[in-house]
């Protein structure tokens, strides 16, 4: 089995799950993972074999995601909520989205706690989502996360702590409880 086949077999599903948690949709997650595999192959000579391949790969995946966010932001991808909607006569996006808001809130109230956590994760910053995914969903140690993020263990501990507090605040806010 070749190195890339092993990489795909060993990390493919976890890479997709990590990418999905970062991006929030399957199509973007697949593209993110594909680009990450491409960059691994393109930069294979830079891989330090004394370090775990998993950490290097997830670090590349995270960087690809963050690069995409920066590119998206620089392109000025913004739409006015006051702009007219093409398929809705004389209605703005704000009016169309407002009609859907009540249905979304009702649906959230009926969801199980797993869905509430998933929704809360989506509201976190990319940094918080990433570090929580690595720590709590992927089960990486603080040392391994430090290698992925290229930062000291103490920094990882504080980032995980801040991310968990942010998640707690979002969950309490969604439940209508003031902290």
C-alpha cells in the first residue's frame, strides 16, 4: 500500500469530520480534504518523519481552511440584506430571512442535545471550533494539538479552556440562561 493510500485509509474519515466541523457543509469539507491531500503530496519532502503524520496532516488541513477564510474575506463576499431578492417581488433578503427565522427557532427547540451542541459549535470562531474538535472530538492530547497548531502546550491549554467557555456561553444563551 502506498503512502497516500495509507494516509487516505487511516485519516480520510477523521479528516472529513474535522473539515465538516470547520466548514459546516459536506461539499466544502470534501474540497478542503482534497486540497489538504494535494498539499501533503506536494510538500511530502518537508514532512519530518520524527513527528506523527496525523499531526502534520491535520495542521495542513487547518491551514488550508484558514487560508480559504482569508481569501473569502479579502474578496469582499458580502451581500446587503436590504438588496431585492430576485425571486421574491418587492422583498429584501431581510424580509425573506425574517419569515424563516420563526421556523428555525421552533426546529431548534425540538432538537436533541447533540444537535444543540453541533449548532453551538457552528457559532464559535474557527479557532475555537478547531481546537475543540481536536481536543474533545478527535481526542488528541494537548501535546499533539500543540504540534498541529505549532504552539506551546500552555497556549493549547488556554485555547481549549477559552473555547470550552465560549461553547458553554453559547449553549447557555441558546437555552435562554444568563451566565
